[in-house]
């Protein structure tokens, strides 16, 4: 393959980011964008970038035989049907996380992908961050020996709007899912058991939706190592994304990125700026790189760097965390079948 | 009171540290030291410091009417009987942690102390560390608003000898107990529930004694805040003692202390020294301060800064952690009665 | 003006960087590039970017009435004639530093610019760096009160090739000139006197050309503040660019940028990566911003952010430093006329 | 020698610090203290520490045949006569810096010391600081290869009282002298030439005494390396003592010490405490160590770690700096004879 033609479904903030990043790549053309609410403004935006097709109907885009690959950046509940349709249309797929809020649905999507023999990359952008990539490489090279513990801190600068909270699927599948993926990525190992503690400390609105805004999740990896993630929906000082990996030879960590290295010493103390505000600032380069590596994998016919199984495993961890919080006990990923079956039985 | 006369029971490493620190204090005399293995060498050591009495029998020391206060620095299993005897002899008591490995025993000691109306301070030296004291003061002043999460990292540079492991009571009561106390100290609140994960990753010898060498313990405070502690018996880079407190207004943390601020930049990278090696280096000033504040409290007739209840609460947390690890589920401190009763029942 | 058409003269490394950065800007077209050695490869490079004209003769470019502004990125000795020609052709000019190695020549260029009424921006890219911009803003806002001292460390990762050294004009006009501009930029004040110490410690080749590779330059600002710059042609750990400003209310500093925040603690010590390697990595964003602000100034008809006077002042400082090193004493900028006249007299 | 008996002359702040530190040492007795203003309060202070003799007349102390070594902590103008008397009395001497404000006087003192065959240690306490000692050791081990540059920042938290300023001998001999010694200590090499810039920016009172409060001093070492020192009499954030050494293999630096490692991140930014306030806090351990090493050298009959030549060299640098500031040009240490002779000639 020496040229790739792309389409994007869902032109919200993240769709536009992927569009801009695709437009920078050689050997890549962005031919079409689809959005349920496409209007004059989107039309103008697309024209200014040489994108020829703008449609409200994703079927137009999926039906275009020129288009070889699609980005699915629409709302979560549309991911599975769009993956299935795109796979059936023979398109390679980049899908934002999570694949779905329901593991049966996710498995339907993965099956369609497998049957069609197309590639599916999941939007775990943090794997492409300069700090986390380095961290993973050094761990893999053995910088800290055998891994004993992975610690992830992940806090947002402020909670989402209430309407978003209700549809988010809860903190674990909406927010912690990135950390679950990071844990697996760094440990290079699946997780067997999850224990989640949570509390509503930031805003009572979370309780209204049976959700929490503060959480500590502990993990047991298949290789015996431990993990712990702490989350908050609101860190007053901004986006907080730090990781430490501890092993037999020592510890390796990455800190936040800062907008500058300025330090002011006065009679009050020593002051520096807060970390980069949020994910668009912090992971700007990571978004560029994930798009580039997706395109490069397709051009080279090689495996994508984050695949459907990665998406599924992180979802299973999120579901186990949700059960754990509900049941007040650790939950093994292997229990999910039974727990869901029991739940169904109760409903009947 | 304008002068205090002290005795010390148990003249191992920590007994000698307390002795040296007492000797620096004005208004204080160290009159006697007792040790089961007192010999010529201890005699010489004491003479050089103007300590008049050296005995193998702690009863000699406790029977001396001049002595107003004692340090109990002997092995853990002697703490309770010595506290009881010292209290009955009307001595004020400084006892190393833990009071005992058994909460009934601990309560017997506390009851004796209360009945005798003497003061009891527990050797939670970290409360007196320059970093942790500052941290606690700033939290109390409201620097981070309402507390949401306390995170404690506590790792030793290397595991103790095997004979020690067998008698230690396990990682939670031997090592994590300091972190349990730190959590309570910083949060200014008791803990209601504990969940402990553990693994044997450092040395298989721990498994032999039903112990673990790596642990992650999550906490629920009575006020709804969460806590998490991670421990390891071996950090290749030395003693690792860091704390972060996160709240509604931000985050506050203390890092390790380093032997110097040297930084070398070469073609290989940027290098600095490892943290201070172990507790004697790291908490040197804290040991001095805890001794000083104990003496000052007695001289002033005021409350000691870490009392028997603090000792008991940390023990209860350690016991709950042990049960949690055994049962594979979170354990409330209020369940301890029942769990111990069941255990007794099984034994019968 | 709502669209700007550009040409670039000199298509070496820096010419191409400006080209790429111009191509990203809205309202900007890059129509032509000129290079004495233009070949098929440059032709291809230009075609791939939609640049319609490639020529070996800068006169073609300067004679094109469509072109409103030019970048002069050719060798230093061509700067003055090209500035004069461009000014006479009515083009706005962006010229790389230094304008020339001779202040009379520089003044000829500035006069031509003034007469033609065009804009001239000098390529002091560091003014646009995220750290230094912030630093300058905070100083201006009064963060450290009245300025007492500016300290600049500026070290290259490795010396240039010998042929470059011979033609460079010496360390002060080639390398320190950036620091001279930075000093004026931060202090918002001209410099009156310079004292330069230098040594050949990195490579004896510098001595061959009457140059030094290590220098310490002290400055007296017109407002009474002091300054000090230290330079080296070779820092084993990479590009070292740090600044501190000290004043009546405290100190403000910026450190190097690092490729990541990774820190590894092992039995050997604590290690992190070296700073970003060299100016292309460190000042990547600064190059983009200087180009953008140049274009924006032209579009808005406003003053450019670094003008010909800024170029001249930094050159005068460099010339004074050269004299100071030669004479072994501090030299005032106001002495330059006399010193040059004496030198001429000696030659006659 | 297995026991050392000491006396101290001059019981101001620094005399008392040395007394307390001597009292901690084994094999050491502090028998007598002398102070021109000795009173009841000093008498009580001495009694509480078991110091048997308190006198107003230093001759009493120097005449006591038991006393083997003395600390001279009196005003600078008494140093030389006291050194001469002490040497003639056969006492080993620890003298605070500077030996005198006049190099002929200093040489008289050194000659007396040499003739008497006693030891003389100068109070350059910073050589004993944990950071600077490490720094010197690493440089000596070759951590940065051949030395190219030494950079020293040394700023006080606030200027001395006016009466002190008038008698201080000026900033170079009063304050910079420590940095001159540090430069020689780290470079392990003498300095040949000094250039000093200075300004009155902190307080106009300094101008009244022909002194400056802000200075930048550049150095040329005999081995060709360069040095630069910056001083201020007032750093709003406290005591600022940092050093960097740069060489062929890289850079090594030490930063300030801080009272704690606390860091608070809030919506305002990231804040930590100011450095340790002043020399008593910062160099507390260094004072202990210099006293200890002085006593150990005497007990072992070995060379003291900072001798009279070290005192003299730092003074010569200070005098050269004063001449440089006056003459507005660099001054070689070898010019001092001539400059002083000319000055004398003018006076005649």
C-alpha cells in the first residue's frame, strides 16, 4: 500500500484532532467526514483543509470504496454498530475508547473485526506519550528488574458536566480505563483480580448516578505483581498523570509535564507553575503519534500497536472494578460471567 | 517537676539511641540501664556516659524510687509485662512500637497505665520527622482543603534476618504499623476498614512464615476519605519514605531526604545520590525530638504527643490487615472481636 | 493586508526550517526559494510543498513583484548586500543573526531598511522560547522587583567544524550574540560595558583562529545592574541553556528542557536523561513562533518583535567582548569608534 | 597526644558555637574562655558546661600551660596579635577568617606560626559542608574531567548593620573571602588574576563606606580554568549558596538545602519552602566537623585541613578584587606588591 484514504465518523473535539493529525501525514488523504450534526461550519472547516466529502450519514462514508480506513469518534453507544459495519465494509478501524459499556457488545465488535480480517486500533493515546513510552521501554529493558508494583495516579482538573456523568458508564469505564490499559501496558501482563474503593468527595452529583468521583483500585497481575491506581475527578492544580514502577532493582517514575521550567524564589517561598492543564495539552504529541503509527501499521501491513484485545481487557478490568465497588470485595476477571449471569437471573 | 530521672530497659541499638538523646537534654538524668545480657562492654559504655547503674534485672531499675520514667526498648513480647510493672511502680513510660502482637494484651497494658495515672508514649518516631511534622501542620491549617486521599510509600532497603521475620508478627504489625500511625496522624481521623493485598516477591523466606514482603493496603477513614499504603521489604536504592495528601484544594507531598544535593550531568545522563540509607540516618533528628518532647511533657505535666490509644489504633489496623490478607476481603476494625472469637471457637 | 507571499534566500538547514514553519501558517504563501546550489533535490523538496519557484539567483526572487517578504538565511557575508537589495525592492525582511561581522556594514543595512520603510526582524529565536518568554514577562511584571543581576549559561553540545570556526567571526559574534540579546531582552535595558575572559580548553583548534572555546563575559547595564554569561563550545551532556534573574524581591530562573521526566532509582543512584540535545530540539517551538509573529506583524502592519536595533546592539556587545579579550580590560560600547579608528590608524 | 585542652578567645556567637561543638568531642576538654566583656551571664553559661575558667584577659588563657590549643573568635583586628602571642606561647591555633585586612599583617602572623611550629587552622567552615565536601571529592575523582569553569553563587539573606559595614574591610574580604577559598578548594589550584565588578543596589549605605553590596568577580586559575562568583548582601528568599563545576566530561552542581521536602500544588501553582535561612542553619554540621577535624589533626599530629596559606591566598584574592573594583581593570595577584607600593608612594 502506498497511499491511504481515510474517513472520520464523529466530528466533535477528538474527531477534529485526529483529522488535523492525519492531514500532517505523508501518504495519507482524508477524504470524508461524517457527523450527525454536520452543518455549514463543519463544511467550511473541511473545505479549508481540502476534505472533499462532508455527510450526516456514516453509511455514505462507509459505502465509499476509496476509503480504506475509518476513525470512529462518535458517542460510545454507536461504537459497536459502526465497528461491525466498517468491518463488514472492509475498512480498517481506529476506535476511541471504550469500545462499549458492555463486554458482550464488545465481543460482537471484535468478532466482526476478526471475521473481516481488518485492523482495529483502540484510542489509548497515553501509550504514545513521550514519558510513558520511555517508561515502558526502560521497564522492558529491565531497568528495575522484576516488577513488583505499578502505581498510577490519574486525576482530572475538573469533573465533566452532569449530562455526561449520567451516560459515562461510571468512573471506571470512563476514566480509569486509561489507567487499566496503562497498567497492562507497563506490566506487559494481564490482571486477574481487582479491588475498588470509591467515595463521593468532589461533588454529590456523582452519587445521584450511582457513581463515585474518587477511587483507589488495587490490582493483582497474573505474574504475581501488584498494582494500585488512584483517581480523582478534580485536582485543583490541574491534570495529574504520574506513574511509578517498582521492582527488584529499583524504582522508575515519570512525573507531570509542566508548561515551563520557571522557578521563582521570594520571601514567600519557591514557586513554579502548575502542570499542563488537561489532556489536549498533555497528550498533544501522543495523539499525533498514535495516528501516525496507525497509518504506518496499515501502510506496512503490520500489527497495530493497541488492538481490540487491549480494548477488551481494559473493559473487563473496569467492569470488575464496578462489581468490586458494588459488592465491597475483590473481584476476579474470571468471575464476570457468573456475576452477570446472576444479575440477569435476578432481573428475570 | 524540675528534674527528671530516667531508666532504660533493653539496651540494643534503639535503647542506646534513646540513651544518647536523653543525655543531651537539660533537666534530665539517665540513672540506670537494664539489659538481660548486660556485660563489661555495656558497663564501660555506661560509665563513659556517667550512667551509674547497669543491671540485668529490670526489677532493680523499676524498684529504684529515684527513677521517674522508663524507656522500654526490649523485645516486643516483654512490652506488656514491663508496662504493667512500670505503671504499678508509678513510672512514666516510653514504649517502642508495637505495644504487643495481641490486642487483648495491649488493652491490659493500657488499663494498667490508666489505673496508675502515668503517662505512656509510643515510639512512633516518624511523627517527629521534620517533613512529616510540616506536612501534618499544613494539612491541619487547610493547605489542601478537605482530605480525600492519603498515599504512603514505605520501603525498607533490605529485609531483616530470618530469625527476626519469624518473630516479627508479620509485615503489618512490624513495618506497616508506622504507616498506619502516619495515616491516622495526617488524617486526624480513625480508620474503619482495611483491605490488604500482599505478595512474596523479594524473598521466598517470607512465605515460610506465612508472611509477605510486598503489600498494598487500602484504608477507609471514618470521615469518608481514602488511604493507600505500599510497602516493600527491599528497595534497591535504599529507604523510601514518601507521603502525599490530596484534598479539595490540591495536593501536598514530602519526598525522601538525600545525603546531599549533588547532581552530575555527563554524557550518560543526570545522576544524583540515593536517598538516606535507613531509619537511623533518615530519622536521626526525629528520635532526638521524640525523646525531648516526651521529657518536656513529663516536666510540664502535659499530655504526651503519641499515647497508648495511638498505639492501640495502629495495632488494630495491622490486625485487620492481617485478617484481610487471610480472608481475601476488606475487614472492618469493628469486626475484629467477631473474627477473633470465631478463630477461638475453631481452635476449641 | 490579508495574504502574505514569501520568498526564502538560502536553503540550508535553517532556511528549510523557516520554510516548513511558514507553510503551516494561514494567510501565508511561500512562493519562491533561492539557493546558490539549488539542484534537483531542492526542486523536489519544493514541489512536494507546493512552492512554485526554485532559483539559484536571489535576484529572481527579489525581482518578483508578488513577493512581499523574504527570509535571508544565506551565509553571514551575504546578509548586508541582500538586506540592502531586498529593502530597495520594498520587501520586508527576516534576517538570521548576525546581520554582519562589522558594525559599519550593519549600519549600512539598517539605513537601507529605514530608508525603504520596510520591516526587519532578526532571528533571535530564543526570545520566542516558552521558558524565556515567561521569564521576561514575569520580570516585567515585577516578580523579582528591581533587577540586580542577570546570569546566563549557554553551552553547545559540541564545537562546529574547523572550516566553520575560521569564518564564524569568533565565539562572541557567533555564539554569545544570542546571550547578549537575551541579556538585553530580559533586562529591558542596553549594556554599557563588557569584560570578556576566554580560554581554549575544549579544542586547541580554536587557538589557531585566534578564538576561544570557553568564555565568561560580565556586563554592566545602563541602569546599573550587572550581568554575567558563561559559554562553552562543548558540554558533554548536551545543550545547556539556563538563565537566572536576581532582583530586590528574589530570584527567578529557568532550567533546561528534558526529553522526558523519567527518573530511575537503583543501587547506583538516581538517574534521569540529559537535556534536549541541541537547538533544533530545544527551540523547535520557538522557531515556529518567531516565524508566526513575523508574519502576524506584517499582516497587522505593526512593529516586529526583534528589530534591526536589537541586532545592532547585540553585535556591538560582541565586538566589545572581542576587544576586551584582546586588550585584557573592560571595554565600553562607546569606545568602539575610537578602538576601531586606532586599529585603522595602525594598519595605514 | 591522648587528650586536648582548649581555650577560646572571643565569646560572641561564633565563639559559643565552637565551644558547644568542642564540648561534644571525646578526648577534648574546654578549660577556659576569654572575652573582653565577660560578665555574670558568661560565667553562668560556662559553669553550666563545666568550663572552669572565665576571664577578660586573653593573656590569662594564653599563659595557662595546661591549654594546648586556642580558638581565636575575637574581632578581626585582634587576630594577628593574638595569633602571634598564641604561637609564641606554643599553642595550636584555630582562627576565624579573615586573618587580617592587611597582607603584611597576615604574613607576620604566619611567620610567627611557622617559627613556633604550631598548627594554624582557618575557619573556612564551608569546606566541611556535606554538599561542598562531596562536590570536591567528586571533582577530584574526575567526575567532570578537566575543570573548565567554577561558578559560585553566594548571597546573604540580609545586609549587616551599618557599624559592621564600616569595619568589615568591604564585601570582598568580609563575604567573598569564603567564595575565594571555595574556588581554590574545588579547583585545587591557585588563582592568578581577578576582575571585580560591583554595584550598590541593595542599600545606599554601602556607598557611604566605599563598599558595594552586589558583585560579580571573575577568576583566572593558574591552570587556565576560569571562575565566576556572584554575591549579594540581600537575597529576599534567604541564604543562597550554590556551586557548579563544569569540565570536559560534564557538569556537577550542588543546590541549596531546604528545611523540608514539602511541595504543595494548588490552583495557584506549585510551592515549596525557602532554603535554610542563614549560615547557622545551613552550616551547623559543617561547624561541628571543622572543630572535630581540627581536634583530630592535633591529636594525630597531622596537618590541619585548612592552613594559614589557605587563609593568605583567599585574602590576596580579596585584595586583588578590591584593587580591581577601584581601578576598573583585572588585577593579577602578583601585582599586589607594586600596587601597594604605589599607594604608599602617593601617601608620602
